[in-house]
């Protein structure tokens, strides 16, 4: 089967800069894919690279797309190399989307109250959780490792005091803590029931240290940057990680490989966003919803990020 290929660059401005230990992020850029079958059915996918999460860069993804013919086959889609994980997800998702439209499959996605909402770093989080709670969110993620640890702990204590007892709070360090800082955070969270886990406390080259911390503390640890793609997840599973895997489908690689792994291994997973558009978000959420029954524990999906953008935030450039 041959499909006509078109692709478009997009840009989305954050309402306010997203600050993490990786730096400041102002604009989300990516590529929308369109596959058209001989019957005229159209499938949409998205390439949403995140190079500091070990995916390809946007320029590498664009270069790959530019070198493809205007008519491609399934074999081409399934043979995209592993070092282009966002491209693998985008093209496979577009192909799956097209096949669903051909059989008029209707998808069922999770209700918004099963999403985790991302709070801004620092003091604004103390107030911003309130309207999100009114919208139905019960799980929140807060960035740490951005400011001095003493400052963050003071704000954290205020945030914990303000949140309702039935709330869940995830702390995301984005690999920005030292070993001693990670121990300090884990000890502070030890007896707080609303802390769900601390995400990627140490850098990706500190796996043994994170494994050690996971055995020494009751507060769960989630690997994120360390398991940014399929090969990395396999590697650390084989090396004994049985904690939480934070999986971002849009940069993870092949959806079919992830399906196969989850069907053959019982793992604890939280699925989350990379600030993709509604096209990539739909594909990622469908995959997450499909895999949820195979996952060890049901956790809120980390897709509560739409409040970071204006409703009409996408600028399309179709002259590529």
C-alpha cells in the first residue's frame, strides 16, 4: 500500500516560559504529518522532538522528512531508524490513524479528571492549583531543581499545606538534583501521603544511585529522562529497575514495540505529554488508554498541560 505524504511545520508559544533544570522553554515546534490513501482517507500524525530528552532535533526530523519521496509505503514507515524516535511515533501514529478512519473506528479517551496538571515552578503554584482543582484535576506535578533547594522546600511546604488531603502531588526534578539533595527531598516526602513520586531526581548517568535511593526510601522514584526511548527502557528494566517508568509516547519510538513490551512485562508506568498539539496528544492518549489494562497500577496521565497555551496558539507553515 502506498500513501501520499505531506508535512507541515508548526510553532506554539507558551503563555509563560516553562522553566526546568534543562533551562527555559518559550516555543514548542514540531511537524504535522498527513498520509493520504488511494481511497482518499487521511491519517494525521505528529513529530514532536525533544532533543534534551535524547530524541532527534527538529532539524534532523525535518531533514528526514525532506529526503522522503512524496509517496511512501508501510515498509518505509516501519523501517524508520531507532535514532529518530519522534519520527517513528509520528509516522506510525499517522498510519494507525488512517487505518482507523478506513474502518470508522471510534476512540474512547480518558476523562479530564484522570489527568495530572502541570504547575509552574516556584511560588505561582500555590495559587494556580486552585482553578485547576475546580476544573476537576486531582493530581498535580510541580517542578523542582530549578531554584535553590531551601527556597523550593519552603514553597513546597506552603503548597502541601494548601492542597486538599485527597490531592496527589508529583515532584519532577528533571535530573536537576545532587545525590544529597535527592535524599533530602525523599526524606521530607517520606510521611506525606499526598506525594505520589519524585521524578528523575538525578542525571541519566546516575542510574545506580537512583536504584540505591529507591531501595532506601519509601517515596517512589520515577525514571523519566533515563527511559526517554524504547531501548533505554529495555536497558534499565534488564538492569533491575522495578520502580515507575515515566513514558512520553511522542518521543518514545514505535507504538507497536511499546505495545509488545507492555503485553509481555508487568511494569509500573505513568504516561505523559511533551507539549504536543492535539494531533499528537490524541495518538499518545489512545495508546496510553489502550495499554492501561496491562500496567501494574492505574496512574493519572500527565497530559494536563493545555492551560500552558492559548486556544489559538498554532501557527502553521505549509510551504515546506
